[in-house]
C-alpha cells in the first residue's frame, strides 16, 4: 500500500512537535499541563497544515481525534472529551460559510458569474485600465456570496482574464506576456485579496476572526458590521491599486477596443439570461438584504431578526427547490465539506485554548515585551499589525495564519489599550490583505501565478509594494470612515 496522499517528513515533524509538548517541553507555571498538551495538538495540526502533510481536512480530523483520546479538555471523562472535540460543528458561522460555498456553486453552474464579468469588461473594456476596473467590479459583486476566493479568482475570473489576454495576442511567454496578460493577472489577484477583506462571507477564514473577537471580548461582529466598516477602505483600494500597478508595471497595450468586442461576443454566445440565472439574482438580492439586517429595519419585532446562517439556509433551500442546484451538486462541492471540517476542528481547539488560559498567558508574554518598548496603544497596535501582516511570508494559508496568530495578537492589542472592535476589525482585514505578498499567500495565488504571465520576482516585488499601499489606504480610510461612523 502506497501512502501517496501523505507527505512523510511534514507528518513526522508535526508528530514530533505535538509530542514535544507532552514529554520534552515543560509548561510554564501559569499554564495547566492539559492546556499545554492541547497547545501541542493545536501547533502540531497547524504544522501539518502548513507542511501539507495531509489535505487540510485530514489534518483537522486527526486533530479532533487527538483531542478526544487525550481528554485534554475534560480529563477522566471520555464522553465529555469526545463531545468537546466535535463541539466546533455546532458553530453557526461554520455552516454559514459551508452553505455559502454551495450557493456560490450556483453562480458557476448557471454561468451568471461569467456573465457578470463579461458585462463589466464590455462596459469598461475599451482601455486596458478599464478592463482591470471591470474585472475588479465583477469581483466586488460576486464576493459577498462566494466564500472561496480560489473559486472566485481562479474558477470564474481567471478563465475570463486569460481569454481576454490571449484575444489581444498576449500569451504566457517572454515575448508577449507584458502586452496585457501580466498586468491583468496582477490586478486580478490584488482585487481578489481586497474583496476577500470586505465581507465575512468573501473568504472562508474570515469567520475565524469573528469567532476570535467574540470569544475574547464577547463582542459580536455581524455581517453588516463588517461590510459597513470595510466598504469605504475597500472601494478606495479597488480604485487606487489598479491605477498604481498600471503606472509601475504598465502593459504594452493601452487601448483595447477588441476586448470590449470580445466580451460582447461572449455575451451574445451566452444568449438571454436563463430562468436559473434570474433565480440566482433573486437569491443574491434576498441574501444581501437579510445579511444586512433589512428586516430588522422594518420592525423591531424579534421575529424579524434573521440569523445570517438561517438566511443562508433559506437561499440554499430556494436553489434546491427550484432545481438550480441538486443534492448531487452539493455532494460534489468538496470545498464546502472540507471547510466545514477543518473550520470545526480549528475553532474547537482555539476556543478551548482560550478557556484553559493559554491565550491569556501567551498574550501576556507578548504584552510584557511590547510594554518594555514604552509604546502607546496606537504605536503598539501598528507594530502588531505590521508583524502580523509580514509574518505571512511563512504561511501558505490564511486559515493557518489566522488560527495560529489572530487570537494572541488581538488579545495583546486589547490589553495594551486598543479599542477592541476597531482593532479586531482591522486585524481581520489585515488577515486577508497579508496574502498579497507572495505567490502562495492564499488559494487563488497558485492558480493566477501558475498561468505564467508574471515571474516570481515580479510577483514578490509588486506584492510587497501593494501590501504597503493597502495598509496605508486601509489605515487612513478606516480612521476617517470609522470616525464618521462613530467608532471612535
């Protein structure tokens, strides 16, 4: 039997890391032995995910197994420990993301996602910069109900991006890649990153941020809270970043009347909108209204308060009832089931690490170090954000990054005096924006980088420049916008 699905060395390293917390590294005086062992399981799981010892869901399942059999959450009570280990599956945010994955399948299956993208290319596509804005607007429209930035950036936008480039004679070779394809590839990726930061449901790991804020401060961040707070900085970034890339990494082709004609031809080939697409539009509008809390604006009656996950189930129910999606479609949506599994595992471990005092201890250690620098909360928060963003060079997954670091960095910032809601939201936005720096920063990166239009050196160079610009844009815009909103 060949264990081709297992990478032996990363698996061994993950096991050694976990066992070290059991037998080699003694716990600090302030940390209980079982809490320390749970930390070992958590760190080992993150190492396995980073090293890709197993697919993420597989590593997460083994993490659940180890928590259950070691009884670190409930010593001496096997049944309670098992219940603790699977408790993450009761988290409603997990199912919100899972159901959103199913709904996003409808955009791909019906062709509505491609139609939206082609429409905006037709409108803006007479100039190269216009194409980039058209693709960015399409990203923005699709992002609230497509929680897989890989599916959005790689499954919907990338084929359109490449088709347009090739129609203009730009191929992934040294002779023609800079004509159009390289510029559009960089813009498409950065737009994918920006929109991922704008909505809780725009990328799967965002609810980990919401869960972390809730567990540490008891502050509930709603879908509307996040969207409103991110709207102005996100839109500004979508306006500024393509223009800056256009200036520093200009395409050889500046005028592209053929691109608009190409998009128009594709729309003609697609024909008039089908009933399935109209149903998707209806579900899209209804979900945005429910997630934004529109029913609560109509009446203060508790019956009008619709839980976001219930709203997602409602939208999915419509798609199933009308036949836009079938149960087989849901079963084949591996990304949804995979996300529910690893999300449940990581949320469970992070929750118990907080309950058992590990996060408090670790945050206290970092807090002591930063206090020694004599920084105020604003300077300390800025330092924490910078470290948090650029440490992503060592991560190939937003999920692993958030799981490993968000709770600790957030707790330190709050302990140093940062306003919890403001700091939590900004750190949450940074959890997506940090992926801009490398060609492996998040799921859509390998797809777009793998097209061959942009070299690794160019990707890293302009990724770093864009990350600095994003932090400046989001920092300044959040300061002004949140002042208007009354957050500070």
